[in-house]
């Protein structure tokens, strides 16, 4: 059998695989391997097919054979790591991922997966190392080709926010001259761009506009310190018994409580969010900026908060490690986050902005619908899901819980419950932007990672 013939047959098998004709593709892969067992690409493709048909152990064996024949075959180590992770073999998955980044140090997804795995393993300091690496790969001086629209586009509201932040930092005497210089430069740039009527509508930046930013746009120009606090970041008033009773009995699937963080933890976290130029994302929800765990939000204090909460609530969160975290900042004082569900098992939302910024007392917090969606409900797109969610919830207002806004109030709830902002209205000014943080724990369901 000639090499060219094998390559042609491999291409046809892959076409069947990608077209969903899995039985035919598997038969072709196995026939090729009978004739040439040391064919790394075919071994790898067969492994992926086996994983996708729920034969995980067989798939893992294929990946291991692949790297025996080609020790530098990066895709096989990546697939092996994801399969091991799916099998809850975390320590082995870490080893496979480390092999991936040894071969390719700029493999963004492997760095991200290692950060999340170390969270699951309870090693938050190691996790921080990898989250710092993911931000560097995306935003740093040596950024690689990670596609990110937020690096080449912006909104008027986003640029105005950055100007406000630079001036806020300058007022606190942080590198005063440089900060004021940045603010003035951005004020010139904001006048040079032809903006749409909607301040939250994105525009692509031209090369000369990107050059005018001088490499500072959506760059971690200033990242403050958010060190761990001694003993615990959670207030002693947080009662695990009361939360458990609410979550299991009083309002099943939902519990909220005040004085979540100690005063020192709240102060440090607030300063981190006000001072750090990590508000990169402007496209996820119109009118909001967002920061994510792997893109600047991760800090020793935030990961300590998540661990302390799991220690406080072992019956609810004990089996659910932190899987993601984000912070949202509302640039329009009355624009809500619409109804949505989170892709996790348990969510915790808490608010940072001082109460005096809230102009609609008794509201501006969170709405949670306790009618769960069907198990097969798929989260697709934030905006596209709105119509279906409203249709599903029509006539179920009696199953809506309204939790008023309060600084340092936390809301714990089943991630599958639809939830959104409760008619917020906040004052203008940089320190008055409504900031909420969401911590996601566990997985909504087992999903095929390949």
C-alpha cells in the first residue's frame, strides 16, 4: 500500500467523521491502522471519535499510543488531557496539559485549563500563575494571535469610562502625570472617531487610531494588589445554618444574606476593581463592561473568597469547585442585565457599589425565577435567548423572587434558574457604576469536552 493511497483514504475517513458518518469513519480508521499502526494522525482521530461515542477509556488509550509514536504530537496531548479531565483523573490531566505547554508555551486553552484544574485541586496559588499567563497571552507585551475583537474595536462609552478611570487614579496620586497624559490622549482620540448614535454600539478602530492609543488600549496599564486577608474573607455574621435552611427549605434553590465580606476584604476588593484597568470586554452585554477570571479578574483575594465560601457551605458547595468568575460594571445607570441562566451548578452574585449610588431604593437588585427550565434547555446566546426565556416564564410571575440591591449582599442560587437585574437606577460618576461579581461553582451537567 503506497503512502499516497493511505493519505487519500485517511482524508476520506476524516470527511466521513466530520460529516457525522461515524461508523464508516471508525471502520476506515481501523482498517488503515491494521496496515500501518504507527499513523499518529489516524490514531488521534480514532481517539476523538471514540470519546465522542462515549468510549472514553478506549479513546484515552488511542491518545497514549499516538504520543508513543510521535512524542511531540501536541493535539494528542491536548485531547488526552480533556478526556482525563472528563474522567475526573485530574492529576493525570495536569501532566498532559503541562506536556502541551512544553511543546507550545503559547497554547492559550491549555494555560486556561491548567488554571481551572488547579482550582479544582484546591491549589489557588498555582491557579493564579496560569490565569496571569492567560492574560499575558491575550493582553500583554508578548501577546500571541489570540483572536479578540476587544483589541481592535471599542464603544464611545468604553473610551469615556477609561478616561474617567485614568482621572480617578490620577486623583489618588497614582503615577499622576502619566495618568493625566493618558486621559488627555484618550480625549483627543474620542473626538477623532465617528461614533454611532448609540454610545454602546461598537466601531472598528482604524490603524491610525490604534496607533494613537500607543499600545495602551485594553491593556493592563495598572493592576492593583488584592492580597488575601487573614483568617477568612467572610464576615462572622454569615450563618451557614441560616443559608442552608433558606436554600433547602424556605426559598428552595435561593438564599441571600448581608454583610457577606469583612470590611477589610470588601475594601480591598473594591479598590482592586476601581483601580485596575481590567475592564476589557464591552461586547458581551450592551451597556456593560466585564472582567473575567482568566482576563484580569483573578486575584488572591477573590480566590480566597471562593474557597472560604465552600468551607462555610460544604453541604451546598462542597462538591462544586469554582469554575468561572466575572464582574460586570453598568455604564448606563438604568440598563439591566436581561434574564439568563448560568452554565454551572450553583451561582453566587454579590454587589460592590455603595448603597448611596442606588437611586431606586428597595429595587435595583436581582430577579430570580424559581421555575427551572427543562433539563435539555440549551444556553445559546445572551440576546437570542431572551424571546424563548420570556415565552417560557409567561404566567409565572408568582415564582419570581425580587432581592433588593445592597452593597455587600450576596445571593446564592441554582444556576439553572433564570435571573436578571431588577430595574436598576444608579447615579452617574465613576465610583457610582453598579458593579456585581458572579462566582460559578461546579458543572451544570457533564459535557463532552472534545
